[in-house]
């Protein structure tokens, strides 16, 4: 649960999110209310194999103020013990891809890109690929 308070106006919440999740050995599901109750998001992930190398994901988001629904499906695949490839697409013509590689025991390099095709008669809008480097602590890896 996330509840930041706006210091300028004591007693007013600047935003709040609340959610619940259910986890099983091969799947997880969650429902999250966010943006002061304006957004509800339901998501589900199912690992397709015992080693959890391959997963399928689905998400439905409803924004009440805009009366907008977003349906997203995606998947991930662990190429090897150091490399993960992820992809997603939604009903608003957005596609995304991520390649993440562990270069040292606690360091990750991530390359990601998103393609937006709002109409077939227009040139697709490419979001330039990004490269990021991050260090994570030993106790968050789960392999140690």
C-alpha cells in the first residue's frame, strides 16, 4: 500500500494505491487500485515451465476518468542463466521489447525499445532504444 501525503496541504493525500495479489508456484495474479481510485489494473502471470524460464502475461487496465480500457499481453523467455528477453503488445498499437543481461554478479545491462503504430497509413513512431546499467544488492538476487 502506498500513501504519500502532500506536505503543502496537510490532511490531503496526493495519491494512493492499494492492491492485493495471490501467488502460486506457477502463477501470480493481482488487482491494484491507483490514481486515487481512478485506475484499476488486473494482471496475471503464468510460468509455462517448471524452471520458470518461460512466462505468459496478461493485464487489463481501466481508467474511469477517460473511460479507457487497455489490454496488454506479453511474455518473457530466459535465454540462459544471465539473459532474459521480454516482449509486450497492447490494444493501443504499442509494442515493446526488452533485452536484459547480467554482466557481473550484481550488475545488469538493459536494452529496451517501444514501437507505436497508431494507424497503418502513417509512418510508425519509433521510440529510440535505451541502454541502462544498474547495480543490485546481493540480498535481492535470490540466488545467493
